[in-house]
C-alpha cells in the first residue's frame, strides 16, 4: 500500500523499485475522489497525470531520476497558469478560460519531473481568509468539516493536509499561504518578494503577491523552493541573486539565533490566550536552549491591516480592470449596442461580492479627492514599516510570533462581517507590506482540537536562515 512521508523517502522507494509513479498517481486520484466533499480541487488531470507517470516510470528504468522532483505529485492553486488547462481564479468571470502559456513555476516544476495532478479551489482572485469567497463553493477543513481551512489558498492547504498530493503551490499577498497552513496544521512558506517569478500568476496586488509552498516537512519545502525560485526574464521584479541549494544546507549544528518578537503582538486583545501561552512557552524553550529571544516595541501594529487593505485594493482595482467581459472568459448575455452597459453587466454578473467590494474600495482610495488621505498615507505607513523592519534586522536574525490570532473558525462565523475577517490578517500582512520571507510552522494543538502554528520571518533574501531556523523548530518539536 502506497504511503507518503517525504519526497526523499518516496524517491528512494522509486529507485529501489518499492513503488512507481503510476502507483503514486493512482493512490492520490483515489484519495481525491474519496475526499471530494472537501472541495479542495476544482479539477483533476487524471488521464494525463497517469500518462506522465508511466513515462517517468519508463525513464527510471535507466536507474536515474530525471530531475529533482521526479514523480512528485503537485497541486496548484487556481491562479497559476498551466498551458492548455483552464484557470479561473475561482471566479465566474474566468469560467471556461484556458491558459495559453505556463507560469514560470509550472515550467520549472515540469522540467524537474513533477506531475501536476490538478488545480485547487481558492477564494475568488485570492481575496479572502476563509475560502468562502470561491465562485465554486467553499472548501472544508479536513480536520473538522464545520470549520474553514483558511484562505485564500484553502484548497491547496487542504490538498496537503488531507494527503491528496505531496506538495502544493498557493499565493500569498497578505497571508494566504501562512494562514491556511496554520489552520490546517501544515507548513506554509512565503518567500521574500521577488524570490519567485510571478509570471503566469493571476495578479491580485502586484507589489505584494508572491507564490508560496505548502509541505509536510521542511526538506520538501526547501527542495521545492530551490527549484521554483530564481531570476526570470519574464518578471523584472525577480531577484537575480543566486538560489542556494536550500535542501542540502538545512542542518547546521549548534547555531544560536538572536530572535525578536513584537511585544504588542503577544499583548493584542484579539489574540486567543492559548495561542499567546504557546508562543510564550516556545520563547522560553528557545531561551533554555541557549538562543537569545527579546521583545521589541512595535507600535505600528494597528496600522498595518488598514494600510494593507488600502494598498492592495488600490492595486486590485487596477489589475482587475482587464476583466471587461470582452478579452477574457465570461460575457454577459446582452447586445453590444451600449458598450458601457455591457461592461457593467459582465462585471456585475461575473465578479463575486468580495471582489466587487475591493474594486470599489480601491477605486475610491485612488480617486482624486481621497488619494492623499488614503493611498498616500498608506504608502507612508509602508515606508515607515520598511525602515523599522530594517532596523530590527540589524540586531536580530528573525522575528517570531503567532501566525493568526485564533485557530480555524467555523464556516459562516465571520462571513457577514468583512472588517472582522480583515482583522484576522493582523500578523501575516506585515511580511507582505515589507516583502520579507515568512513561514508558518505547525507546532501546536488548541483545546478546540484544531492545529495552529508559529510564524517566523527573516530579512529580505534570507530564506536559507528561515529554513534552517524552521528545521530547528520542527526538530525541537519532534524531540518533545
Ligand atoms: N486575507 C488576505 C486578503 O484577503 C490575504 C489574501 C492573500 O494573501 N491572497 O487580502
């Protein structure tokens, strides 16, 4: 019977003939089918995945893996383009739209022998924190079907949580990889802005968006990152810095870290007391193990959610103006006599409630009379945050804290109150505002029975430190 613990183990089983790629694909297809109620996949590519697996099995007869991800079964969020496959951003406005090219990450995965098994459900245009905003139905947390999996990459998180694939890709504009990872009890890595090409990622807020990785262990996340990261002529914002072989550099014995945490974060009234206590006990454990962990003041905490929602909605209102009912996907059934009426109808019928709310909010904050009061102010907050962060990283290797203020909430609990939903992003949006790498690590279980994590962040370009630190956290947990 097939079982999966890590890419390393799986590939050694492939090499010694204990399993085959076809067996792995068949196993996951059957698991996806058995868990169809979770609604984690919008579509699976069963036939072609099986054909690719059979080809990879033939190639393995020479005794060598074709690439670092030989036979690895991957699922991708429905905002990442896979040539000749539909991509909809979980929106009706892109229904029946087919990608005409591959995202750079998809090219890189395939070049290393990965098999893409399907596309994952998500919040429409990656806007949301609970996966209740998809035009194709909500996703259920597999740990408790009455609770949300988090969002917006809820389907990708559940795909890994429920063992429906080995790794998955999501996108993180304000926490959409780390928050669902926290709610689902898995690892969620958002690299620094510009580490991974956004070419072929459907844009939400371009100066925040970053592709991220869901995995069961740090090695798998590190291996995936080293493959999909790196410069790309199709995305001018990607760093040209060398990508280290992260997966081979994870172990460093006895390194002592200097870590900060934001005092205001742990004292915030919205933070669940059990989560606060667990983070405090982690801090104590680190100190007991010889690391330095110190509080730093961060009086900007209450400004970051407003700044995030002003800037991202502004960018979204511009990015989403391309969906006019003519160039892509859905068109309203009306005659073309009045073009403005046609645009209005197509957008009104094609976009969901949350997306419309954000387009309107973004258009408002960019409008002549309000630009300075909102957009410029929020840009100033972003600049101050950047300076504050750079100053902190002069003295510390990392910043740690909770990923989310509460564990996974019940379906419907926050869906009628957008502000309450937005406030749940209080700890994750910071890393996107300043563009730094961040990760959520599944270390704890709440008395509600739900998992939750710790978040670690490092300075721009330092994913290696983040992964090493994460490995140390996971190893410490393993020893408990
Ligand atoms: N919850 C945040 C939002 O709705 C984050 C979304 C994301 O990271 N894509 O904007």
